[in-house]
């Protein structure tokens, strides 16, 4: 009888543990359903309708017409190209500069703590303040960057950056990378703290140089962090609006016009909510494809590592 009671108590306890995860996850799932899934489905429906901002409650079903119209427009092809160039450049330079900075900050030197603190300032600065400072720096008449280029003999005159179609995207990229690379450097620096010193010393004793130690010991340890950062920076770059809108509003001549800028323009300038929703779904599709590729690469890397 005592054994039966203990078995019943164990089953009851097991039953309680079995439902506990679902109870804890329920508020989060409810939040995601109400504030993420429902608006997403509504946007998907809106993308198949002709809806004006002046009468958002009236929808005329048009099927795939919004999507076919988008991909038949040459300016939308330019939007996709600008978005991909901006995203890839942000990922490559933010991760590359962040990795180099993290390796430097991981080395012992006097004032390392102060340097680690100062490196976070650009990331902590508000995008509005960053945009205003760089608009002044890129000004052709009184901007410090143009004066520096003139002093070095790399340019002449008073050529502006943000009103020049061949320079505007470069200026926006420089500003974006300057603001986001501290985040990647801090995250990679935290990953470097977990690299075993014993393995490094063993590799050095075996005669490995710095590059060999990095490739054989350091990189395998920080690779999952770098891959996750790549996913985050990619998605954040696809959806970045504030910095680009404040600096150029997508101009001049569409040279900095990304998907989110085009979405805002179609929704609130042209007042075409259906076309704006279609642009948003194209951006969401790109983000989903990138996420799927990331998870497939992660699974492949784990299988190769034998996990």
C-alpha cells in the first residue's frame, strides 16, 4: 500500500511538471498571437487588396496584382538592389570591424577597461542625434569630412555627400556601421572570454603562430556567436528606418531607398496601403529565407562538429 501511494504521488508530481512548461509559455504565446500573428495575417490579407489610407476600412480584392505591379516596376528592382547592398555591407563591415576591435580589446594593455567602456558610446547614442551629427559632417560647405578630404588632396571644391547619388549610400553605410559595430565587438568580446587559455597555450607550445591559433582554437569557439550576430545584423539592416529616413529620406534619386523606406512612402505619401503591405511581405519573405539558411547552416555545423 505504501508503495502504491508513493507511485501515485510520483505520477501526480510528474503530471504537474508536465503541464508547468505550457502554463509558463502560455502568456508569451498569447502575446505573440495577439500582437504578432494577427497583425501579420492582416497585413498578408491587405497585400491582396486595393486599400487607400483615406478609407482603410474599404478593401477591394485584387489578388496578386500588387505583387506583379511591384516586380514589373524598374524602380522597385532598384529598391531591392539598394536593400541587398546596404544589408550585405552592414553585415560584412559591422562583423569585420567588430571582430577586429574585440580581438584588440581582449589583449592586455593599460586602460583596457576605459577603452571597453568608450567603445559602447556609438551604440548607446540615439539615432536622431547620430543622424544630425553625421549630416553636419557630410555637408559639402562646412562639413568636417569634406574639409579633411580637401586637406589630404583626395577631393576638391565643396561636394556634398548626402545630396550626391553616387555618394549618399556610402555616407549612410558609414554612419550605420559606426553606430552598430560596437554592439558586435562587445558580443564577440564576451565570446572570446570563454576561449580556453589552456588550448591556446597548448597550440603555442606545439609551434602554432597567431593565425593558426585563431583558426584552430579561437574561431571554432566564437563561430556560433558570429553566426547569430550575422542573423541579427541582417534582419536589423533589412528593417532599419530611422537613420536612413533622417539622413536622406531614401534619396537622392532613390540611391538610398530601401524596402522599409519604400513601404513608408507608399503607405503615407502615396496612401496605397495594399501596395505598402505587399512591399512589407516581400521584406518579410527575405528575412524568412535568411533565417532558414541560418538554421540549416547551424545544423550542418553542429553535425560536422559531432554534436
